[in-house]
C-alpha cells in the first residue's frame, strides 16, 4: 500500500477503515439473516473474498507489477474487512457444530493451527 499510494496516505486509510467497515458489517448482517445454512454463509463470504483477491491479483499481473492506486486501496480495505468478518464467522460456525466435550478437545488445536497459519502466511507475504 505504502509503495503504491505513499507513506503519508496510510493514516488517512486507517482513519477511513470504520467508514468502510460499517456498511460492510451491515451487509454482512443482512446476509446472515437471509442465509439459513451456516455452511452456505461461509461459502458466500469466503467466495466473495476469494473473488475479490482474485480480481486484485489479475489486475496486478495485468498492470505489469505497477498496480494503479485504486487497487492498493481495494486491497487495503479487503484485508481489513476480511479480518473482521471471516475469523469470527468461522469460530461461530465451529461453535454451532461442536459439543462442549469436543470443543474442549479440539479448540486448542484449532487455535494453534490458526495462529501458525497467520505466522507462516505473514512470513510468506
């Protein structure tokens, strides 16, 4: 983001995160009320973010490694909103499908794998 848009723009981008999150969370709330199946909800939300990140990748490749500024803004807010929506959604789905006994056994392993994925993903980025 900083390489494309500029370091001085980052505080403005952080300040506008809430402006982007409020409508996205409102849309997410509407989606939750319309979708009865947790599996379908996960498929819709993850499918949306997969399509969005695919679009970002295609535009970045098509731009020859010199992406337009709007793409940096889209990627910045996509990452910010994904973190706010996807992880709580996945944990709520896991909580819906596990018994308390199974949760006691599996949650530590799930949490460890999620944290490890976050660390390894950051190292690869």
